[in-house]
C-alpha cells in the first residue's frame, strides 16, 4: 500500500520477509523497490511485530500502520502501549465485497502521509481497469460464457492443483463461468478452498489455469507435476486439447492487486480473444505495475516462474 502511494521514503523499517530472497518471488512492490531489503527489521512476517526492535529504530516511526490486526500478529492496542507510537489499524480489503475497505485504507494512509492526491489516483486507476474489464465482456450471453478452473492457488504457502479460489476475481471481472463458485461456500471460504479431484473431473471445464505459486513445491510435486502425471487430470478436455495456461501468483504475502488486474486481462485475452484484440497481456501487466509500484516487473517474474506466465503450459 505504501508503494502504491509512492511513499517508499517514509518507510523506516520492514518485517523480515523483505530481507529474504528466494528462487521464486511474486511481490511486484519488492521487485521494483529492492531497497526495502536494506531497511532495518521491526519484527517477523505475518504481523509479529517486536516492540523492543521498534523502540531501537532510528529514526523512530511517527505512526505504525497495521493490517490483519484481529487475525494475526501483535495486538495493536498493546503495541501502541508498549511503544508509545500511534497504531492505525487498516483493513487490507479485496476486489470483492471489501473493495470499499481497500479504498478507505488507501485514503486513510494517504491522509497520514500527505498523499491524498495519489490515493485518489490509485483508486481511480483500479476502478478504471475493473470497469474496462467488465465492459468488454458484459454483453456475452450466459450460454456463451467459457468455463474455467484455476488450481494451485497459494494460501499461506504453496499448494497442489486442488487448491483454488471460488470467488477468483480475474474470472468474475471478465464473466467466466467458474464451477468452483457453485460449491455452496460462503464468507471467508470463498477466498480459498481445496476441492476434490472428483469435482474437477466432473466439471471438466473448457480451460484450466495454473497459479504458478505451485512451482515452489518442486519438480516432483505441485499443480504442474500433477497435471503432467496424474492419470485422472490427463483425461480432462482442457489437458488433451492443450488449453492450460499459467497465471502470475497474486496471493503472495497477501494480495498484490496489480497482479489480479494483470491476470484478468490475460484470462480475458485467452477466453474471449475478439474482446481483447487490442491487448498485449505482458505489456498491459507492465503498464499496471509501472503505475502501481513504479517499474515494469513482468519480465522479472516471468524469469522466476520459468517462462510459464501468460503462456500455454505444456502438460502433454
């Protein structure tokens, strides 16, 4: 969020996830701003702040902004009491029902940092992309909508192909029939679910997408390995007819909103090419990343994920 607001210079410390460098990384903000890795550490990742470390920081932070305060990490009230530094709790939001919360967080942080104008620009940019995506496919009759399933979705780490997101935003933005959405799930579960292999076989969707975060599981495990080696998956129509495509992970140390938008344009291009004939997905991704995080980073992530992003994935 700070990066979206062009407030990198206001960051006086980071949690320890920023100093880790792995073979795979799908955090555009960190790729575009490697200087975060050099900042002092204030605590461990997933919200486990360390008041003692915070008290030693120089300069001292004037404010601590905390997300996911009710579900993980240090209690914000106790953190404020121990450090004497105001703690502002914000809802990280999403591109679904919590989009108003996302926009309120950008506005709140913009006010804290004197970045109100930039906050409104970011909100307007996100709305413009979502509206463009929806308008391109809004008049497609329900009977003509393509069906698709995305597997290998990350959730607090990598998973195999049965891991999905029933309310996958890129699908909803371009009117894709997502059979996983009709599993009767609700609330928090809509953001992540493991579905049975039998269900995927029963659905036999027109297209399959692979969240490339699953590559972290190695050469002998994960979604790509399963699609290539599991006899059941190999009978799926999309596999036999070569309609399997790689998507950038976006749930990587929570939601990277630019990757959600970039994935949506690629999904639209694959499923409804006539509606997206003016879109080069890689170029569009870099347009989005440049606006949000300051640099075009698609090629960096493409290299990390072995060239599978926004490409047909060879599973035969």
